[in-house]
C-alpha cells in the first residue's frame, strides 16, 4: 500500500505559515538515504580510480543540484508570492525528498573522494543563487509548476540512464538507492502534472509554448546559477534529450485522455 505524508499542519518553504490539508495528496513513499547507504565505504565500490576520476564532476553536479532545491524554496518564500494550498502540499513532500537525495549524494561523494560532509555542505551554502535571469520563467504558480515538472522529467530520465552504472559499483545498496531516487523524481513529475490538471486546467493548452521557452533557455540561456531548475549542463542534456522531455510534457494530457477513452 502506498504511504502518503499528510500532516495536520505543515509549513511552506521553511516558514511558519500554517494551512489546512487539501484533498490533493501528492504520491509519496518516504525513505531514508542514511538507512539505505549505512555502513558502506570505499571498499564496497568495485570501480577503478580512473572510473571514479571521470565520475567526480558528474556526482558533484547531481549533489549540488539536489541541494539547490533549498535555494528554490527560499526564493519562493522571499518573493512572498501567492501559492495554492495544493502547491504547498506538493512543495512540502518535494522538498523533503530532494533533501534526502542530497544527503545520499553527499554521502557517496564524501565516501568516494574522502571529503568531509560538513565542509561540503558549508561550501554549498556559501555559493549564492541568482534567480534574476530566469524570473520571467517563474511568473505565476502555473508556470512555476510547469518549470518544476520540466526539471523533474529531465532528472528522472537522466537518473534512469545511470541505473546500470550504479549497478556496476558492485554492492546492491548503491543500485537500490539510485532506483529509489529515480522513483521519487518520477513521482514528482506526475504529481506536478496532476497539480496542473487540478488547479490550472484552463491553461493546459499553453504547455507546449512554455516548454519551448524552457528548452530554448537550456540550449541558449546563461550559465546555471544555483536555481535548482534549468541545471542541465551534463552529458545527457543535448537537444534531442530535452525535446524528448518536452514532448512527454506537451502530450501528457493527450495520452491521459486516450487511456480514459479505452
């Protein structure tokens, strides 16, 4: 049976704002990176030093991106923007999951490269995020939700492509961990699209237009500045990959209607 997190009163973006539980319940299965990766060390990893050297920048990028969800939430709070109760319910679950992913990536990075976890977190917190260049892509709840969905589908696909690599590490826990992370990202994407269907059905026709703006920014916009979204600088994120993600979004509700019609 699926578990869901539905506390009687939850906070939004780290604030003390209280609001009632909504009928919109994001799909979620809470778990702990610390529990899954407990007790592992470098000797459990069946990768050569050369493999580890090539992977270091990729793992750092994943670690940083997951941490930057904190920057995204803090930015929303500072904007003092109005968000629906349904969006807040999603944000609560999403922020918890992203931080759990970050903790796991941090554990792996520090284990593989003999780094101190506290120093890594201090380094991440010392880098300011700059949302000014993408402020036009966070215009309102609908566009913000859609931009998050674009990020989540891209992350789902990139982590899924890494599954076989993590399996090659040798210990089953590494493969189990990345499978859980990938599952969460898939849940996030579908939760966000369901949120659009519930709160913004009158704007579904706008999705292809906005997705094209996101892809254009990914391909030609300025460098990533700690915003969590639009961090697609890795080896997977070429135009073909991004357009595949965009198509999944643009035709999401068409496919749902086809399924319902059967």
